[in-house]
C-alpha cells in the first residue's frame, strides 16, 4: 500500500478520516467539516453513541454541503496522552474503517495541536507514526488465495496523511517505513507453508540480505552436529528437508 503526505487542509472530494477528541471536542478539521455541512458533526455527536472515545468510528456517506464521498469521524481520545503505539493504532483503525468501502484513496487528518505530547514526539513524528499504523494494517498475504473474488478484496490502495509539515513528516517516516518493510517480510515468511519455506529456501532468503551489507553465516548439518544442536537436527530428521 502506498503512503504519502500532503497538506492538512480538507479535500474537496473523495474519502477523508477526521479526528474528534474525547467528549466530542472538535479538532480544527472537524470544525471545518461541521461548518461546511451546516452542523452535521455536532448533530452526529448529539444523536449517536459516537463521542470521540479512542478508536470509535462513525462513517458518514456523502455529507451534506460537501462533494466528499464519505467521511469517517475517528475518535482520538485525549491527543496529548497518546503514546507512539497509540498513534500507530489510530492509523490502523483509520485504514480499517475504509478498507472495504470501495474507496481507493483516503486522507487522514488528525490535526490536534497537542497530538503525541506524552510520547515526546513532535507533530511531524506523530503523523509518521499514524502513517506506519495505516501501512501495517494494510498488509495482506493473499498469495495462495487463488479463488478470492474481486468483491472480497480491500479496495484501499493509498493513504495520504494530512499535515502542514509534509517534508518533516516524510523524513520522520523514512525509518518507520524501513521497519514496516521488515515487519512485512517477517509476516510473509511465517505465512508460507513448510513445503514452500523450509531450511534451504529460508537460508536462501537470508543469504539475499548480504546485498544489504548484512553478514550471513549458514550452517550445514555437520557444523550443527559439531555445535551440539541435537534438538534442531532431531526435528529435521522427521522431514526429507
């Protein structure tokens, strides 16, 4: 899934996820939408169970006064109290709220000024952690799901994180993006069946890391026996691999 960063202003079309604080306190983006829709956000807060608690989500289709396809009001709780993991959870909840709705692109605007203070991250870093959460939530392993119908597949292919500090957020996300690469590699490896990923093929995958400057040492059976790795060798005797 593609992750990008853009300005924090409200888009005029498409799908947008907007943060709302605990007890229905508005973020700037929520205020903007409320004004454009003649009080729709306040009406939702008054007449539904959605009150901005962390992780709550309320989907609004074609909100009046706008040309947007849909808006997701996402509860962010108390922004200043959110740790880095909480920010990543928010990104994941934002992705899941729209993943199967038919939208191909969605913009996340969680623009609380005090976002992530407890995590001791600045605004740009907070947005980068939200982006990481969205990317990890978007991971799928469909390699062997050959009979999956198009209607069963998630449609969301790109998440745009809205922030005024686009360059700083993009720079902060660079290392997190590399971490996500590693997480997804691990998920891929553990998802393959044993007749596809066995000691030899796993070793070959590890050997490829040498191209990145990683020192890789692969042990053969004789070396393992010399090192006393009897338990591992004993398990291996139950397979032709």
